[in-house]
C-alpha cells in the first residue's frame, strides 16, 4: 500500500528505538529535526506566582526559540486536556482567558478533558469557536450520533529533508475519557455519549471507535498516527486507561496522555505487538513534555540515536531562557495583566446580600461550627446529592463582610461581591463525591477534631449529619460521641456517599482515610457552588443563616456509685472498680449527672437489663440495681454496667465476689448420721473421720506391741 512506502515521523521514532518496525514511515523536508511539545492537566494555571508554574509566557518563548532553530512547520504543540478550568483566572471568564492565551502561544491541537465540561456543553462549544486550534474527542457524540466537536482529527505535514518523500503526513486524533459522565456534573453531559457502551465502561467499544478513526486517516494517506488522549493510567479508572486502549488498537505510534496527573514515558505494545510511546507531563504546568526526532536528510530516516524524550521542569525552562538570554514573552504577560485587570472589575459584581455576619474568622472556623461553614457545606450537599458533606475549616479564609483587626466590619445588611466570595474560598478547590464507610466518617471526625479546643486547619465542617465532640474535665478533646446521618445513628459498616473538596479527597490535611476511595463524581469548583447558593438565598432580599447545633460539645457521661447513696449496701471499692460481695452486699445505687428525661434503660455488657431488676428516679439520674440483679452473676468476674441515655451511655465496671463470712455460728442439734442431708459436703467432716481412724490404728498397733512383749517375758521365765 502507498502508506507503507513512506516513513512517518512517529513510526521512524519507533524504528530508531526498537529497530523492528515491519514497514518504514518517512516524514520529509526542510529541517533535520522535528520537535513535539506537549502539556496536560494545566487546570487554569496561566502564570507563575512563585509556585513553580511555568505559565504561558515562558511556554511561548520556549516555542519561539524552537521555531527559530527548526522552523515553524517542524515544531508542534499539543495539549491533552483539563486546561480551561480550575483557577479564578480561568473560571471568571468561563475558560475564555485560557483559550486566548493558547491562541497566542500557538497550540496546534487539544484533547477534550472531563473538566472542559465544567461550564456546560453549550459554553464548551462557544470556546471551541473562539479557539484557533481544534478541541478534539472522536468518541463524544450527540444523541443523533453526530460528532460533538467540529474537528476530531487533524493531518499535519512535516519535513525530514528527504526530497523524494517530503512533505510527509501524520494524523492526530483526540480521545476523551468516558469517565466524564461521572466526573463532571451529569447535567453538563446530558444527551452525549462517550463511545464506551451503554454504561460507558466498555474499553472494547471505545477501542473499536478509535480504530475506525485511525483507519480513516490511513485511508486519507497519512504515514502514522499520534493519539491525543485524556484517559490516564490510574487503576481506579478500570479498563478505561490509555494503556488498555493501546493494547486494543493498532496503527498508532505515540500517545500523548492526560487525566491521571502522572509523569509517564512508557513503551508499550499494541494489539499486533507494535511498539507505542506513551507520555504524560504531570499537572498544573509544572512540566512541559518534549519529543525530539533528528532526521538524516539523505535517507529521511532518523539518525542513529536521534530520538530524545524529555520532561522539562520549571528549572529546566528557566535555564533554557537564561542560556538564550531570553525572557517570558512580553505580549503574553501583557495579556495576562489585562485579563487580571478585567477580572478586578468583575470581582466587584454583587452576587447577593446578607442580613447577618457570616463568620469565617480563623479562630472560629478552625475550632467549631459557624454559620458560614454551614452555608458552604449545605451548598455542597445540595449540589452533590451526597449523603453527607465534610470540608476543612482551613479552607474558609474570611468572614462576610470582612472583619478588621479591631473587630469592626461593614454595616448590615451587606451586599456580597465576587471578591468577597473569592476571599472566603480562594484555593480553587473542586467538589468531589466519594464512597466511604461509616467508620471512615467516624475516623475523619476524630482526626479533624483531635486538637480541640486548639484551632486546626483540618477541623471538620459538616452537612447531612450531626456529631458531638466529647471533652474531658480540662475541656480538651476526649473522643467523638454521638454521630447521626440523616437523623439516624451512623452505622460504621454501612457505605455512604461523602462530598468533600478535592484536597481532602486526596488525603490532604492528613485525611488519609479518604485517600484512594472510589470517586462517584467530580463536580465544579466550591466557589461556583458557593456563589450559586448565595444568589439563590438572596432572591427575596437579604438572607439569614444561623448555627443550628449540628456540632455539639459535651463532657463524657460518667456513672458513679457514690458511697453516700450506698451506706447500707455493703459496697467495697478497689481503685476505679466497685466490688459487690454476693454473700454480704445488698443493692447498688448509681448516679449519672444528666437530665432524667434522657434516661432510656440499663445494660449489662451491652445487653439490655429487665426493668424489673432496677429502679430509676430523678435527682440527675439515680438507678438502683436490686440484689436479684446480681444473683445470676458469677463471682470472680468483672462486668460493665451501662446507664443508657439519649445523649450517650455512662459506663461503670463492677467486680462480683463471694467471700465466706468469718463470724461464729450458733451450735446446732446433733442429727442422725443415717439421715440424708441436703447441705453441701464440706472438708470438715471427712477430716474428723480420718483423725479418728488414725487414733484407732495407733491403739491397735499398741495392743499388738503389748501382746508381743508379754509373750517374750513368759518365754524368758520358762528358759
């Protein structure tokens, strides 16, 4: 076939590395080197703020330097998705600011990531129209089966310097993750399919669709294929990974990937054992990927050792600019400054009005419930549909209106601006829903509250549940008390859905119990959800939000056995244990410092006790366990008695003994030894019998000795 008579850049890379391609692919003319730059999962990080972000201004200079050296045609820049959302810079314009910068930089093609849908599919189509490059995903289809994007593959021409075959052609195809159906809000992908079967989890169906696109490009005369995918390599994605896709298809030579935020340089085998290069750069513009291919102009084939795969870090980029005596592109920097200035105007937009101070003070949100914390978590609960919400107080950065150092704030009611909302939630966190157990929730609450009453950034603010922090006599954290989900006691073994921010979901702030949990869905930014809730509450004028007691602070209930209430009961005390002697003790009286109306019953080792065996009365809670209660308890053991209330259970360990009385007893009349006795046999009567038998034996021995002596005397006289 004609395509097997040419050598593509991509297949040539494979030939150089593996030296085993069944056919040669040649890219031709005008420059001996082809350079492919690539990025992924930038998430709106447009500029360096001292946080190691390379940014578009530096990226533009890097591309310009490469084009000056190798020519415009032989320098290409691709992005593998999740780029248009994730920071205020990006979201305030709903992605347009990032598209503008990508146009200036000269991006050649982009795969659609799941977060590209965070503004809704209609907005994504508008951004596609504004882009000078194709946003591609061959597997995203409308209900009528037509492609969602206008362009889903593109043919590029490059030159190797081999005149007979230049220019050579290769195709680039975009592939989006079917996980978008669950990792973006469902309403944003309503009416779309992602090519992975009815449940969007069938890699074979996805691979068949991608293979059709590959075959179509070969039919158009390309010499090789690059896949621009947003699939990732995470095991949590099941079969829907770039690795699995590669194993199911043939004809692609390079896969530029995103989604898993990993740094990858892997050589894998396709369905026909062909070698495929898989690359990915991590996330947040901390790296730029670079694949360099040097060609021999006499043959059009790669020079020996002519392929280099690099991952350029922030430091690497700075070194390149220093060596070239170059600076970040001034035009891009000016555009970023202009957009930032425009954003400042937008930040003054009024989004609602509050009639009360929304408390986001550091000392408060990091050590207790506040009305602002409740507003944020309630908004997350409503938007996510999860069973419960948990977010960290450290993510809440200010009150509305702001409070100055002297405790003053603007008059109420107060008009809330976007600037206020951004000051409260500045981090760009997204809301994710994960599957957890009741025990995970209990562990998270205990972890987050462990420093109480000291302020902690991990302090848990919740919705959909209530919880109690138990404190000791010093007022310090002593454990988590009652927890209810939807008004019912939490079940440690039950599975719940929990909405939180993506920082905590990844184990941030030490919440390791959430790390690696199955993700149900990934929603938009917390900021957007918060703003939407403020707008909703303000529809009828200034709104009011109060604390509602979803968090309680209590001292643990203690069951006491006061000596003053047990003077006539012969109760002993051994340290923290109370000792009941079955032979001398009578009743046992407990007292719990709690409202008597909360009393519900008594337990023994966690088992409910028959109410006929005790009496309960007010005076705090006074419970008397009758002597009959102890009758069936075995001596020599300790038991846990629980006084149960609606506020928890007060517990006390009691030790049961039975000690024989040492006092003398009255003499009794002799009984006929022949009469049977019901009294238990003791060791005393048997000892007396043995003693009497011993005396009789000694008397018998004495008589025998006397008889023998008498006989001897008689014999002596007769002799």
